[in-house]
C-alpha cells in the first residue's frame, strides 16, 4: 500500500513539474522549435528516429537547431554550420561538458577518463597527457605499429590475390592491432580476442536504452538486464587490464623519451599513484597523478576513439572509390605518376598526392566516423532568440553539418575534386561546414594519428593493388547504407578482389 501511495505521489509530482515546465515564462526566451512531445515522456517515443539521418530529416522541417524533451531531460540537436559555430566556438565555454548515463558513469569508474569527463581541471590534465605524450607525433611507439601493421595487411592481401577479400574485416582487424599494440606493447597481442569481446560488450552497454536515464525513478524497469551486465563487464575489464598493469609494474620499465620500447601503459604508469583518492583539484602544480581506474578508463577511451573510427573511414574510402570508378582511376593514376609502379608509397609522398588528399577529405565529409557527438551545457544560455536551459544535452550532428545544402554543391555526391578549389574548407576545426574531427575544446585529440593511419592504409591498398568487384557486380550495386551507433560504419562489409599492381615484390 505504502509503495502504491509513494508511486502515486511521485507520478503526481512529476506531472505537475512537467506541466509547470511547459508554462511560458515572461522573462524567458522560447525554447528552440521541435516536434511536439507527450506529457512526462516528452519525445522519448521518437528515440529510434534520433540518428544522424533522422535528425537531418527533422532539421529540414525545424531548422539548424531542434528542441526535444527526452523524459525529464532538455535536449537540442545542432544540424547546421551556423549553429555548430555557436556551440563549438562562440559559446565553447558553456557547451564543453559531456552528458552521462548510468552505464557510462559505471563503466568509466565515475567518469575518471577524458572522453566522458566534464570540462574542468582534471580533464585539462588528461588532455595534456594525451596530446603531449600518448598520441604525440614525437612518440614513435604510437606510430610505428601503424607502418608495421599496414605492411602486414598488404602482405596478407597479396597472398589472397585473385580471391575475394573482405576489406571491411581486414581494416577493422588492422586498427584493433595497431591500437592494441600501441597501448599494451607488442608482447601482449595474444590477449587481443578476449579484449575485443570486452570492447564489444562495452559498446552494446554504452548504446543500450535505459529508461532510468530519462525518468530516474523508473530504475527498476531493466529490460536490457543492465543491472547485472554492467558489473559483469567492468569486472572482466578489471581482470584483463589489472593483469597487464601488474606485469608492467613488475617489469619496472623506465619511461621517457630515450626509452624506445615503452607503450601507453608504461607512459601512464610514470604518473601512477597507489592512492585511490587522488585529488583532482585545480592546483595540481603541473603534476598529473593517475590511479589504476584512471589508467583503465583512459585505455578504453583510446580503444573506442581510435579503432572503429579509423577502420570505418578506411572502408568508406575504398567503398566510395569502387562506387565511383572515375575517381578510382584518377587517384590510382596520380599514385602511378608521383610514386611510380616500381616501389611502395611512403609517408614523404603524401604531400605531393593532391587528389589522394582530396579523396580522404571527401570521405570524411560524407562519412564522419563519429556522426553525432554529445555535449552538455554547464549553464543556462541563449542561442540566437532561443533559451537553452542549464544541463541541456546537445547532439551535434556532424553528418548533417558536413552535408549542409547551403554550404556544399550537390552535398550527397562523392566528388573529391571539390577540395581542389582554392580556399576549400579544411578539417582543422575553423570551417564549420566541415567538422569530421569536431572543433574547439572537445575536438579529437587523436586527429593526427587517425589521419596518418587512414592515409597509410588507403594509399597502400590503392597503390599496391587493382580492385575488382566480385561476381560481376556493378559499382552501382554496392550497398552504400550505414548503421548508426557510436560510429556509422558500412551496413555490409565491402568485399573486392585484388590483383597486384607493382613491378617490385610486395613480400
Ligand atoms: C579518422 C579518425 C578519427 C576521427 C574522424 C575522429 C573524430 C572525433 C570526433 C568527432 C570527436 C568528438 C568531438 C566532439 O565531441 O565535439 C572525437 C573525440 C575523441 N577522439 Fe577521435 N577521431 C578519430 C581518431 C581518433 C584516434 C586515433 C584516437 C586515439 C587514439 C581518438 C581519440 C579521441 C578521444 C579520446 C576523444 C574524446 C576527446 C574529449 O572528449 O576531450 N580519435 N574524435
């Protein structure tokens, strides 16, 4: 009886609060336009439509900024370059927090990482550590695995000449190997499959719908079994990475610029403190202290940030070129003219490969590997004439922005030569119509490493082999649809038949 009464009061209270929140306040600007919602649940029933494509569709009706009420949470979707500039540059200081969910908070040990943490002093220290140490161009150990693993992929492909090669599977394997080696060191590749299993469960848990995230008092409704899956997933990760950390501690490796064998775990252990309650206040005196949980959560950031993003970009580049034979012909001709068919392509060739660079950019424009990034406002503010409440979730739709009709001619057509024009946009974050890596404080810290991997892999696949579609398939028959998640990979893997193109030996 008591439980029923409590539930009744809670429902009445929620309804009253909800209805009050809809009453117009004289001093307050209106919320941005958006589809009407239901009492209490708001637009929750539209959840399935809130993908990169669904939001782009809504934007055709409501404009570059759309308001949605997800249960008790205010949400806006940003779908135009002008609105992206507002959020990522003009009011970057207000929109640099990340929204969280029960799953994210639990799996990141209470957000002690970089990707899911709020903007603040600790996040700044993490960011410094990543940019200056882990992903830095100066850190050869993060970059060498790229060359070595691309080399091994080329050899495997050559061994399968004349047969069907699943390019998708191959490049997803490639980026897992690269990041795994960069993070844990080359010796530990044997645990890779177990680790990929843990990553896959994390991906599912991050994207599983949890009613309690939107209507907190409904936490007992748990159709996805999160209450048992979350602790199970995190303890698998604990078992896996704790062992690796212990091995690294036992080896007592030295770290620093002169140590050419250190991996990312070694690099972070240089800042390790056994104290579980490391204080993350503003006054860190320039020193970063990391706990085991910090190290584990940052490793997961790197795994999520650096594997699927890069692999899907490589697969999309190959798919778009096979789908557009003129572009394929032109990029391979450029490789033949600049590099020649008597040697492999090298990093020093890249700056002369003008059209190739345009292919990379056009792929990232049409298929930004993170199609929608999530931010959150740390204070109430205004965008144009609209009121944005404190704590609003912000879905920045890079997919819609990169295909904005006002900014791009034929926005849905794969046309690398658009980037040959003088003054064409670059992806460094100041052209708000082209944001594959985001812009501002939360933009991608792994951009250089990601681009390098993508360029190395695509250039080698194009220069070393001629590619044919299997079973006399026509280019127009390639399935170019995608799936929506943390990334937006091709819905079905790209399969093609390679033939060697070079006169020099590949093995
Ligand atoms: C083609 C490759 C890549 C693309 C297109 C890409 C794109 C992005 C985007 C769009 C964001 C979110 C920006 C925002 O929230 O506004 C992001 C964040 C992030 N990326 Fe990347 N990324 C790539 C590769 C990488 C690599 C290789 C790594 C690491 C090894 C990495 C690590 C991260 C991390 C840790 C964040 C979170 C940063 C933060 O919250 O402060 N990314 N990336």
